[in-house]
C-alpha cells in the first residue's frame, strides 16, 4: 500500500476542462473511474487521474498558490477513492505508541479542538483532515502530511487563513508524516454530552455504520467511483473492523487540556491504544 | 414524524425567509407539530434546517466549505440550489436569513427557478431590534444592533454553526428583496398577525406551500396550541436549545409584540423609522411602533 501523498505529485500539465463520460457530475466536479476534475467557484481547475498525478489551473485573479489547500484535501481524497481507500473527515493524533487515533465529530470545531488539545497537552503530532483509511485493513491510515488546520470560529482569530479569504486557518502544531502509512488504533467520535461526567463507550456495528457515513469526505464522488453497493459494503467492513468509540464530554464543556487528559486516560484504561 | 403534505413530484425549495428574530423558528416549530400525527414538537428536532449550512453544499462541491472565499460561497450556493431543485424532489423547507439580492453576476441568490414557494416572515423592526440585540448578546447596547439593522452591507459570517456567510443587509432592503422576488409563490406573514390569529396565518402558509392539499384545520389548531410561545420557552428552560447562540441567555426570551417600549429610546426608534421607512410603510408598520391594518395584495 502506497502513501496517498506519493500519488498526488503535481504533473505540470494543463488540466482538462471536462471529463469524458463522467459517472457523476455537478456544477463543481466530474468524476468517474478514470479520474476526478474539480472546478472551484472562482474558476480554478484541479484534475487527478491515477498514474498521472495532479494538474491544476489557477484563476488569474487568485494567488498562485490558491489551489494548494484544495489539492491537499479534495485532491488527496480523490486519489484515495480512486486507489480503493476511504477519506474520512477526521484529524489523526499520533500517540506515543506510534499508533494513530482518529478524532471525528459532527462539528468540525469540536474534533479540531480535541485534536489540538491532545497535541498541546502531550506534544503529540496531529494531522490535518481528511485522513485516508484502507477499508480492508483499517489499521492502515495515510495523512496529507500537513500541519492541522482549524475552522475559524471567532472574528478575533489571529491565525492566518490557509487560502485567501477562507475561513480555515493555519496552525503550526507538529504534523504527522504523510510519506508513510501509519498504524491506526481506532476512531473516537467526540460529542457534546448531557451528563455531568464524561463517558467513553464502544460504538456498535449499526451505530458505527452511521458514524462512518457521517464522516466520509466527498461521498458523492466516492459513490460514483465505487458504486453504491461497494460503498455500502465498505461502510459495513469499516464499522466491523475499525475500533470505534464515542467520547461524550461533560455537559457544557468544550475540549481543553483537562478533557484531553481525561480522554487519554480512558483510552488507556481500555488497553494500550 | 410524518410528512403527509408534500406531493412527491414537487420541485424547488420552499424558503422560510426572514430577518432573524421574526418568527422563523416559531414557524418551523409549527411545521414540525403539524407534520407530527400527535402534534408533538421537540425544539431540538425542528423541521426546515438552515439553508446556508455548509453540509448542504459540500457534497456537491467536493470541497471543504470553509476553504471557500466569501464570494465563492455565494456562487456555490446559487448553483447548488439550482442543481438540487432540479434533481431532488423531496427537498424539505429551508430556513434562510439572507436578503435575496443579486450576486455579482446579476442573478438572485435564491433563484425563482429553484423556488417552489416562499414563506416570508416579518416583524416590526422595533421589536426585531430588541430581540436581535438579546440574541447577539449586545443588549442593552441596542445602538449596535440598530447599526446592523440599518446597514445595507450587513453580513453574518456563520462561524459558530458552520454556515456559509450570509448577506442580511438592512431590514428594509431584506424585507423588500423577498416581497419583490419575481415569479414565485409567496405569502408574507406578519409576526403580529400570527400572534393574533395563528390558525389563519398558518393556514395561509400551508396553502402556498402545498397548493394541491387542503390544510387540515384540526391539525393546524393542535399545532398552534402545541407551539405557543410559553410551551417553546418551557422546553428551552427545561433542557437546552441547540440553536441558541452562546452569547444569548435564552432563545425564546419574550415573544410578545410591543416589547420595544420597554427598551428603546425615542431617538433610537426615530433612527430606525427613518432608515427603514420603505418596507415599514409597505407593511403597515408605523414610525410610532404601531402595527396598522395591512393586506398582502402581492401574495399568491
């Protein structure tokens, strides 16, 4: 299994303006088994095809690196789908055992804050979203190699945007190497709880399928590439094989160093993560 | 919950359009109760999700929505509304707080071609000011909220709830943008009229939303009873309301008409009345805070 990052080198070619016989198309992307073509709303284009890598066309009124964050997210995910793997909108945290724990949530600000808290409190390297997982062996995960980015949640945020005018911000936390495939211990779904105490519980098969569906990145593109039946099977296989836990935070609490330590303690109490 | 009112072949969105704090959430609660065979409503499971939520668009963009520039979000929204209206026959009503203004390309953000119907909810801007100021955590600084409501360029960034940016504009421009939207089925409901006769108001809305279905009067009455302000307020007090902004002490705070008299100075009212006169006059909203008789002659 090759790291996805190795597949998305920029070719320097001019991307096509359309794909032949795409199996799915929207105003913003076309996709089929042969490749993926993305159009940004401001007129940029990004194309990925297996064996060809990435080609981009930047609109004249945008900065020269305008598409770089989109290459690392959408391009990375498209390469994953076309390589038979599933992109998940989650951050990965690399524990001191060397294994990754994926952190997901219904809300970006929640999983990003928890991943950041784990990194800040314990010095763990942390990945940007998305990560790409092998459904047949979910202990194998690739990251995009970038420092994690965070959704802007306040007007007062001081971090610079990753793309001109965007609401996603850069951070400088240590990144997880994207040029190697990492072992993965499991997925933790973080949620805002209603009880006074936090709780870590296992997620069963059916709820696991529901969680996986919620966190898949670019599901329409993936379904077009794989077919609906294969995607459904992948949901099932991932839910069966990927250890999944739900961490309910105490009512009214947001992720912070104390909750990061609490989560880590609870994970360790279940065994060496 | 059941949805027994929408024909399967119906295309286009139903926009529940309003300036914030004008009865939109109340209307959504009503729709939820009306669609429930027992008339129940859970304020954390309301019908009609936010029409600017990023999750609605990302699937069709294949881009993380927070990577887009503001200008790109408006282009994307319009295109995807058109796409979904053409391909999705089960689209639920969408709550929206944007003004329906032309984008840089001259096309309306909410295109008539993507619109099945518009339920336009309005409230006297004096009361909106007070309610919105509490909602934003500005009260008792009502002047700041008046600045917003009189600013044609006023935008909200949607940072807290993962929404795309929204141009609300000033209250008058916002109101007229929906009242003058061409080629669309619409009803404009005044909050004060909904308070006075909810059954009649909601029945009018249902006729616009579901023109082929006769509204069920008994269900309307039951839904109006289930969604009284006191009951919604009690639900929030007993638990939580996930749509309450962090800076607001309560989402369902007062609910009554004329609350402005307890909060606004004559100078603040005069400022609002002068800046917002065009739409106030159209709607029978007096510069003295009165709510005069009004017939929505332009509604379907």
